[in-house]
């Protein structure tokens, strides 16, 4: 196998912006804030960083959760 052989779709040139866009509706349909999705995906260099980026965001929300009051209409 040569160095230029693609091993995964994650290695496709230009796949990151397409993947982010295609999954935006899926993420918002699951309840993720579309602005948060944009913030998390903005700094990605490749799809290999996708799991860690969302894991980091999720952990940040969990850490802040106990200290943040819910919006007025959600009490």
C-alpha cells in the first residue's frame, strides 16, 4: 500500500466542509444549538478531530451545568 492510497473517507480531500454541512441538520434535529455546532466545527482541521471536539464541548457543558440557571421559562 503506497502512502498516497486513501485508507478512509476521512482522508478524502475537501470532505470536512461537506461533512459539517451535511450533518448540521442532523445535529440540530437532535437538539444541538446550530451556533454551538458552528463553534465546535469551525476549528477542525480534519474529520479525525470530530469526536474529540464534540466530546470537549460536551464535557464543558457538563461542568458548567450545575452552576448555570435555566432560562426563565424553563423553571
